[in-house]
C-alpha cells in the first residue's frame, strides 16, 4: 500500500497539472484517505483477541490515538 505522499508524488509526476491549488486539494484528499486507513488499522488491531470491546469503542480509541499521535484537533 502506498502512502499518501507516494501517491501524491506519482500523481504530480504522471500528470500535467501545475496549479498549486489543484495539487493542494489532491494532497488534502490523500491525507484524509491516509487518516482513515490509520484509524481502520488501529481499530482492527485493537479488536484482536478482545471479546469485551465493541467496534464503536475501539474506533473511538483509534481516533483518539490518531489525534494524539499526529497532533490533530479535528
């Protein structure tokens, strides 16, 4: 699986787009995709071997982990 940065670099290298605004928007979309992937992976790992934790609680813990690790407030 490619990182958001790898996808962005390939997209820029393979395209003809030079507008900084279009590139910025693409970067934002890819970073949001990466955030979702991190949260999903953390949730799945959190649930391994756990019978007493539901998906919603694991997902909430994963969002908290993401925000703390990547210093996000959203």
